[in-house]
C-alpha cells in the first residue's frame, strides 16, 4: 500500500478512516494491464472534480499504479483511492490537495453460481460518484447475507430498481439487455459490456424497471470489475429465467477485451 508512491503509514491512513471523505476505483489487473483502464481514470478525474473541485493528474495516477502492478502476480485487485488527509470534519471547506493511495491484493476466483438477491429501499449518497462512504451499502449487504441471501439489490421508494451494493444489474428481456434507468453509479464493466453487446448484435435499452412488475420471463445478471458477470436466480421470492448461453457469450466477449497497459 502506497500513498503518493511511498509506503503508507498509520498516520497517513487515519484521515481516510476518521473523516471518510474521498473516492476510489477498483480494477482487476490481468496480464500486465486492466480492461477499460482509461474509463476508470476518466471516472477518477470526474469524481475528483465533483468532490474536491480540482483537476487530477491522470498520467501521474498511471505511473503510481504501475509502480505497484509490476510487483505482483496477476490476477490481482488494485484499488486507487483519492482523498485529502488535511481535510477535517469540522472544516472540510478548505482548498483541497488530494493525494493518491493505491493498494493491491490477490484477486479471488470469480464466482459463477446464480445469486439470490434481497431487495431493499436504499439510495447511496451521491450515487453517481464512486465515493468511500460505504456504510449504508455494506450494512444492507450484511443484513441481506445474514438473512440467507447472496447480496442486496437497491430500489427506490416507488420500487424502481437501481443497483447493488458494489455492482450494476442488467436484465434480459425478450432478446434484449435492459439497464435500469435510475440513480446509480455508471459502472465501467457495464460500459464495456455495451460494446460486447454491439459486437454480438444484441440490442440494449435503458428502461425504468420496477420490482413489482418485472417483465415476464426475464433473466438478470450483475456485473463489476470484481464480479465479472454473474447470473441472478431470484429476487426475494421471485424466480428469474436462466440465460446461460447468452451469459456465456457476454462473459467470453468481456474476457476477450484486451487489457490496457498501465
């Protein structure tokens, strides 16, 4: 774990733990690169402007990520966090000087078994930003898992589907893939899958999807850099259709995307 290219100390990490204001992205390092790394960097720059109002040096981020990437054996998960240790809870309005924390860990094998999701009414703070304020999402995930589900699915007060704790969800409806129209994080993996869908000639749409009136016979899958593509078997007591052939094609198309060099 390095902060601005040097080993991070406990004092360095204290502000991130105690103030908890910043943003991040997590990527999967494979064969010396990352699928869609440019998209991850674009999001870091956009989120830095949203949270701190200052530009982010993308070339510097690449260099810092490369420093750690060359020391590990892929596959690995690399997280890039941006925060300002000098901001305080009492006075967060000072001009920001964000710093870059990068840590790496071995990648766990991607699970492929169908998931059972528990739907709850929840909206992340500032859902369009991948920020470090994960308390609400992690708590809802914990409650869902302790109730016997694999993960949690967020819906709004009207029952409109948005996202999971750390992933996007897509639905397969009558030969099309539907991404929910809702307040949620626009995931990089979902954007890459848009290209895969175009390549295989499968239509995609963005539609509001209400939990209480899911399209008849629909299937669903979740996706993120860490998850990859994983099918959904059921949402609460509602069983969904299976589309193993389609998901295999999506997975193969996604895995065929060449990693972008750091």
